């Protein structure tokens, strides 16, 4: 039975490309430690490994302090693709 993605943590470097008006396109590269389980219903068979993290998001600045957008990310060696809403608070 194959291993399945359970959780991850890591670091990444991000770069932003300003687009029209309040829009920004961001990209990120980093490393993450991924915890995988051998079938989520079977306990005792798990592994942790370091993998590359690739991400991209499209952000809209809705005010002086806040941005809101959609983020797509992938833990490449775990063949895991994630998407979600992203909110940023600017100091």
C-alpha cells in the first residue's frame, strides 16, 4: 500500500511581481519536511522526508493593511498538490 501525505512544515523564499493596479503574482521555492503514513487507516508505518516546495499565488490588495488571494502549492516528491485562500496582513 502506498504512502499518503499527512502533514508538512518548512521554509520558502517568495518573490512578487506587481501587475495592474492592486494585483500581484507571487512565486515561492523552498524545502519542507513531509510526514507520510502508509495508508491513513494503518498505524505504525510512517516516514518523514525532506522535499522541494513550489508555490504560486495571485493576490489582490484590498486595503492598506490587507491582501487576499488564491495560492497553489506542491510538495514535488510527495506528488501532493494543494490550493487555498490566502490572506496577508501588511505591517
